C-alpha cells in the first residue's frame, strides 16, 4: 500500500514540475485566442496531478509489495526525469515521442 502512495506522490510532483518548469519554455505564448497552445497540455497535467493526489490520500486495500511493479515504476520515473533533463538540450518534439514509446512499452501497451 505504501508503495502505491509513494508512486502516486512521485507522479503528482512530476506533473507539477513539468507544468511549471518545462511547459512554459516549450510552448509559445499568444496574445489572443480562446484556446492557446498550452491549454490542453496544462489541463491534462493538472488533471493527472489531481488524480495522483487523490490516490495518495484515498484509503486502499492491503496488498503485498510487488517487486516487478516497483522495478517498472522506478524505471518509468527514471525515464521521466531523464526526459526532463534532456528537454534542456533537445527540443520537445524529439524527446517526447521516445519517452512516450518507452512508457507505453513499460506499461504493456
């Protein structure tokens, strides 16, 4: 149970960091328009962060620790932070497809 809470907290913090640090640098700002380029990514990140925080505080059933799940989650979190660091050097459109592919393979898609 504790592992799921830690994983959810890491996801929430990662979403907030991505929203505050990466998104403003990678999306151009426009003065007019109802939907700006950052609207959908920002809304998605906020929804993901809220969902992760709900998972942190909601009571869960007791489960035994699953080593395979923990290794996969650690790998995904490491890839996430590598993607965040890489975004400082390589543009978004080259980094995120690779990160999305790695994440999809890790979750079994």
